[in-house]
């Protein structure tokens, strides 16, 4: 029989994750086994996303810009150095995740950069200069 405190801890974690996904202003849809916390900044010249992905090597992270949708994918693998029979407690989530963000029309697909440092994935998407409105003359027929 499992420890009731472990069950309580897991229920609280699941409720926290459900609340985070339904908070107002949440722009990213998510799917997968778990979902990293993400901060998003809309700066005058670029959009910056920072995702907490500790323990995930860069080779297990994928960043894609599909039209105006930014897609973050990753895989956190369980530890391989300790046999499963020695597991006492498992609180860190493992498995895959996918986060999706709709970006504004002003993003420039040629100005995307991603880096991972100290367990934080940072994605910067540059913006184009806004186009000036111009007057169109109407021809009489």
C-alpha cells in the first residue's frame, strides 16, 4: 500500500498544474506527461519566453516556429544510474511535454534564437518594424 502523504502530495501537484493551465492570461496550450513553467515577455523589439527545464539536455529540447505558433517540445528522462527497485520517492516529473504559443503578426521568422543555460530554456523571437499606413488614391471611372 502506498503512503497517504505521497498520494496527497501528488494530488496537490496535479491541482496546482490544473490551476496553472486555466489561469487567465495563460497563452500556451500544453500537452504531454508534464508541463514546464514558462514566463513570457512582450518587449518592443522582441518576444522572450523562459521555460524551466532543469535536467533536460539541449538535444532533448525542440523549438519550432510554425507560422505564428511557437512550439516548445522536450523530454526529461528518468535517472538511469539507480535501479527502479531502489526508488523510495518520485516527485520530479519525467516524460515529454509540448507547449504552444500564438504570437502576434509582427514576429519575424528570420529572427528566432534559442539557448539553454542553468536549466532555463530561453527563446527570443524578433519583431518586424510595423509597416506605415499609406493612403491609396481612388480613381474615378
